[in-house]
């Protein structure tokens, strides 16, 4: 409740411009590194899924078993 009381007496530009600008200034590098890690990880996961799907497609398309393999 104390934070709300402190912020209640401040002008709107301090709440909506100055404080977020200070947060970006102080934590900007950390936020950027976390976003870079998350986006890189997401890209690697999507690449892995695409490669596995392509491998499964290629095996089903071109790896049809011969008649003797099916009997086994």
C-alpha cells in the first residue's frame, strides 16, 4: 500500500515516462540478454522440430520397405 501512496502524489509523466525510462536504463542490458536467450532458444527448438519433421517425411517418402522386409 505504501508504493501506491507514494505514486499517488506524483505527476502522470513521472509514473508513465520517467520511471519506465529509469528501469530501461538500469535493467536494459539484462532485459536484452534475457530476450536474446529466449529468442535464440525458440529458434533452435523450431529448427529442431523442422529437421525432425523433414527426416520423418524423407524416411516415409523414400524409405518404403521392400516386399521381403514387410514379411519379416
